[in-house]
């Protein structure tokens, strides 16, 4: 699936865009197209990403340093926060099987 959002900007005007969606990690991996943010010509003020998976999966393998996890029952929340956000590549997450 994908999200397409049209937004108009005047010179030096800013907008806040909050996108939230959910999907299953299958088979324990995901790839997010984030480098398109560079098309805006300057870093985004901030960005936040949250992955919720079973704690039994352990930490993800990714090019971004995994943050501390927050456990809620059998689920673990991994939250990445960036300020500013200027990605140089797509974001790939993998949870290797044991």
C-alpha cells in the first residue's frame, strides 16, 4: 500500500504532515522509502518512526542504530526519532529468525 498526499506551499511557509499506518512484518522485514524527503531541498525539522513487534524477535538489524525498546506485555516498541531528518538511503528493517 502507499500514501499520496498533495500539499501546497507558499515561499517560506511550513506545514505539518503526520502519517500513521500499520502493516504486518512478513517475513520479519520491512523497507521504507524515506530518501524522497531529500527532494524538498532541506532536512525535515523532525521525523519519528515506531516499529512494534513481538519481544521474542529481539532487536532489529538496520542501518539506523536501534533505540532502547519499550516493552508492553509481549510486544516491544522500537522508536527512532530524528531532528533534523535528512535520509541518505531507504530504511530497511530485518528481524533474523533464531
